[in-house]
């Protein structure tokens, strides 16, 4: 791969990795990035969330989940969590909705999906966008449907301690080709055209592209994802059994 001379953005390894991820998520468009944090920020920007808006999220998460809301100029509104699952409580989400609410960012804590039925019922009823923080949840399912294969925006992390890792990295699952084009613009400085006469830029983007090296690692990791998750599940069940011998184990699927 190093001898190919293509080490940076949108090379053959990146394109193949995105294609394999798209297959994994049922054919939905996927774009890769250099972190799982920027994927959530980009999703909010695609959704048009900005100053004056509110985004409901959970306080039980890494600080990045709230940071991206502030980064786009919106206000994070924290809704409490369920004491058993440690996921965001949907009753608390509903109570937090105001006329300024534009989106919800739930976190699938430790890979355990939040209540997806209630989440999307609330989002549809109040015309809200959803950005799922699925950083730890690649391979998890809700009622037999793989996270990322349905819903709105879904963000995954490939940081070194995640189920699939590229050292640093992430991907964003979007809804259609138009959102995928916007995701590409935001990924690389908002550039839409380059030429001898200059470049065209029509959105405020960043330097978020995934490298060929990271994508090559991700391709190797993705091939072993089922085995990685099976091992994690076995260890989790062991811990549960040690603390609660009669407990049947976690409900990750």
C-alpha cells in the first residue's frame, strides 16, 4: 500500500472501506473521517443546526458529544438517563423539547442501543433530526436491525479502543446522495472544484479526511468485526455472571 504512492484522502483504500461499510449498513451512503467526533459536527451542519437552536443529548457520555453542539453554535440541553441502561431516558427527552429544539443526539452507551422506537417516534412527531452517537456500537442491533442500517444520521468511531479501529477515525452514515455530497464538502475544506484558475468553496468545511493508511487498517479490522464482538459479548456475560450469577447477561444484539 505504501508503494502505491497514495497515502492521503479519497484514495482506493478509502473508497473500498466506504463501500464495505455501506454494504455492512444495508447499502446506505457512508463517508469516512479522521475522527468520530467530527462526524457528529458534520451531521449537525448538514441538518442546518446552528446559533439559536437547541440539541437534546445525554450527560452520560464523552465530552465530544456536547462539544460538537457548541461547535456549531447551538445549545446542548441535557436529558437524564435511565438508571438501568445508562442510556438517555426518552421521557426526559420529551420533557426537554422546546420550540427551539432542532435535533437529538442519543448515545448507545457501551454498544447498548437506546429505545429506538420511542426515539424516532418523538423525532417524527416534533420534526427533529437525530444524530446517533454510535461510537461504541458497530455491530449492535435493535429488534434484529443493525444500527446504522436505518434511522437518520449515525456516527461511528474507529478510535483505538473501539470495536473496529483505524488508530483514529470514524464514519458517518447518511440518508441519500445529496447528504453524502455535503458530507464530502465538509470533510475537506468545503471545496467543490479545483482547477488551474483556482478553487470553489461553498461551505465552511474542515480538514477531516481519512488517510489511506487508516482505511487499510480499517479494512483488516472490519473483516474480523463479528469475532471481535463475540469476544466482547462473552467477556461482558462473564462479568455479569460474576456479580449476578442469576442474571442472563446484557441485551446487546
